[in-house]
C-alpha cells in the first residue's frame, strides 16, 4: 500500500496554496469581557493586503499582555501562556513552512467548543464567505478537529479543511529525507487518519452492488481501515528494526567511552545553527519550522581535550501531536541516551517562558527531565544592544549560558559548561615519565591531554598532565609506582 498523506499543501501550478487561518479562543466570557469580544469579532476578518501589513505589528505586539488569550487544543488561556496574536503569528509561520500563503485570518471566541463545527454555524458562514472572496484553496484551524467536526466543516466550506495536527504532519512529511524519517512520518499520518475515515467520500462508505455482491460483505470503509491497520503494523515492525540498528550503533559507540550531548528545544530556536557553530558540520539551518527531522551526530572537542558526540534533534512545539512523539520515539531515543541535554532557547522570543514549558512537557513525556540540563539562551545578537549585557549577566547568575550561534559569541563559555556537566570519563591529573623514543605516546598525550608542565631528565620526559581517565588509564605503565 503506498504512503498516505492526511494533508498536502504543495504548490499548485507553481504557486503556493492560499490559506484562510482560523484561530479559536475558548475562554469563559465574563461581564467585563463582552465588550472586548464584540470589538474583536467586529474586526475578526483580515484579508490581504491588510494582513501582510499587520503581521509584523502582531508579532511585535505579542510581547504585550492582551485581555484575552488563546490556547490551542482547548487549553485555558492562562495555561497556554500565549496571547491571541502570538499564537496566530506562530500558526502563520507553520503555514509558511508548509509552503502556503495566508490570504485571510479570522478569530472566534467562545465559552466552549461547538461539538458539530468547533466554531458555531454563524462563524462557519463567515469563514465560507472569506474563503470564497479570497479564492482560498484551504481553511486551516489552529486547533484539533474531531472526525465529526472535520466532516461537517468540509461539507459546509468551499475548499479543503485542515487542523493544526494535519498541518504539522504535512510539514514533517516535507522535511523527512531519510528512510527512517519517512517511516516515522507515515506512521504518524496513518494513526491520525484511521479514526477519521468515516465520511471521507462516498466511495469509502458504500456497500458493493451488482450480481454476486449481495449478502454478507464489508463496507469500503472497513476495507480501508483494514488496509491502513496492516500498513501501520508493518511500519511499526520497520521502525522496531530501525531501533535495533540504533541500539547496535550505540553499543559500538559505548565500547569507546564518548558521551553524547543532545540539543533540544523549541522549533526554530537555532539548534541546527548552534550545531554547525560547534561542529562545523554544515547541516541545513533554516528559519522554517521543523527543518531538522533526522538526528545528526558529530564529535566536539571540549576544553579538557575530552571528546563528546553532539546530537541535533527535531524541534518541539506547543501541543505537539502525540502521534508524532510516539512515532519519532526511535529518533528521540538519542535524547534519552544522552548524558547531558542542551536546552536551546530563543533569547529574543516574546514568549520564551511558554516555549520552555512546552519543551519541558515533551521531555517529561520522554522521562528525561532528571538528566543534567544546560539552558542555552541563543540569538542574543537579536536582543537590543543596550539590553544584551544585562541579559548575559542574568543568565550567568542563573547558571545559564547566553550565546549567538550566528556570530559565535559565548561559544567558549558554553564548551566550558558542557565540560563541567559531563561526568563520564572524568578529567584526572597525573605525572607521566615517558622515554623520548616513545614518539607515538608523546603525540597521543599532546593530542588528548593538557600538558601543564614538562621537564627533561636525561632520556625521559616528565609530564604533569590532566586528561580523560580512560586515556590516563591506557598510559598507566608510564606512571611511577603504577599498579
């Protein structure tokens, strides 16, 4: 069975698809908020070119406090931590990553979700009008839709309907390059699609007709469900094989004591740029969300001359679909196996604390919150110059490290912090007496240790060194009175 996709926002005839965005705010309406609700609904629809002009203003305004807040996934506003404009600005960035163009934007505030359409019949008519007037190809909801809501909205609107999870799945499908990444994305797509098959076209719900087809049989829907379930089972087997290969690779790496340090963080926090800065790897670093799906490992030398493997991983986002967390568990095992986590944060983000909470939520699902973690405030080059030094000092006082992966500022301090956090193969000091004719040994000491003092006693070089315990152990025959 070929791979199925629950969403596709590929360009049509060489042009990006035109999308209408719908934000939803489920907050209890109080007497004091009714006036604000009416004002918001009166100006809820924004279309181009006004939308393009307002996008920059909305992003800048996201750092201010708004009377009402949006929480995608039905979260209360206080729990979500994002104001309305910041949430929609992030959703627009997701659409851009999927290759779409936003042509209109609407916002609906309700005390609770409408079970039939999520937003209510009146708002559905408004959305239909906006989609028709802008010749939109699809309507995107910054919220997950139930199968019933999805069917009803597709019947009422003149174009395709996608929810937040479908959009994220489409972005993952675009950026998956390796066979492993494609398997993981397809599994997540099919697991999302399975409960939403009912009603997706007449051909999926009709009994067969004609001679020889009457009597006991199965609907097309049941056939499709069975085919998808078989494909899901096969994908799980394939991914288990991937996990076994990864486990074998890790066992081989563990034969040589090189600890792993994993980069984690919100999507578009600059993890890949930081990875390139520390390793010189030259992997793709893009401002688009979820540009990195497949983990990458490179060696990094620390100030103590120890080496660690740095792992670049997929970024997280608020309300990351659970199917993705489950499907990408094989990839995220690199996080679980890492000795130290570098939590990369965008120092210039208007809602950085909310991003931090969302990352920690996913780390909690992976059961790795107890691991040593270094908070890395990236993109300090985007912070106003008069505020930058104060930010660096505050970070240092809290045990965080402020850096700019783009300019290289703070990299020395970050490497020292990693060196201090890595406990395996600790650095020890030793006195070595090495004959001068042992050129290979002297070269290994120079390459893998810090030589603090060097003296010559006849044909022997006396060295005071500090280096990894594993290397010192291999050279124990050159220590006086060694066991």
